[in-house]
C-alpha cells in the first residue's frame, strides 16, 4: 500500500532519494508518496504518515529517531568569493531567509545578522538560497550537506555551533504499529 512521506526540499534534494530507492528495492509493494514542503505538515491530523525533518526539539506528540546531526555554515559563490569577502563584514551583501523558514534555527540567527548587514534578497527555501549564493548575489547560511558538495560555492567559515540541528524521522503515535511506516522508519 501507500505511505506518505514529508520532508524539506533540501533533504529531498541531497539526502532522501537514494534511501527511498533502496527501500523500494526491498519493499516494491509499498508506494511512496513524497510530499516536499518547507511547511510542517500536521502528522497528528495525518497529513502525512512519516516526516523526515530537521528539528532541535520535535513535537512531543510524535515519536521517532534522531538520525543525524545537521550543521550550518556561511557560503558564497566561488566566482564572487573575492568580491563578496573584500568589504568589511558589516557591509557584505546577505541573502536572507524568509518567514517561511521560521522554524529553522538559521531564521532567528539571520534576523540578528540582518540588523547590521545589508540584505539584497530573501529566499523561502535553502535550495533557493543555495542557487542565489551560487549566482554571486551575496552571502548566505546553508546546511553544510547542501553547501559543501556544491563546487559553485565556497564555505567562508567553520560550522556555526549555535545553528546545529538534527534530522529526525518522525511519525504519529497512532501509526507506530503500521508495518509500512515501521519498515520505512527503520530503513531510514
């Protein structure tokens, strides 16, 4: 039968697809409906069966596992590196995070940065922020798993400790005994 999985665009972009392929190889009778959104769906209302999401503190009514740490750092386009890092830090153009990512630890951190630095653009997804930075538009904060492997980007400093988060595989308590949900959760 089907299983509805929700995740963010950045996790879908860089992490989840190969794991869903190996799961399908083991369980071809299960159809995966992948819902990619940066808005948190309501698992208690059963908007999805399983969620693969970054979180520091997942909601208490969900159960699951922390499967990985998630670091963030500051990036800019490799072609614009010299131009963007030459001005004093408080004059460097930043690509900000829109309110759609308010649940990300990077959102409140960026709000502080924006008080002292010019913001030239905003994006509502880390995939979008990556593309804007790669174009040379400005400096931005990204999950390291999204920024580090991209040859169009340069990481400007070590991971920002206060932005560390975790990737969780979560489900609603009522679904914990579902064979499909348990199989995919264990696989991930």
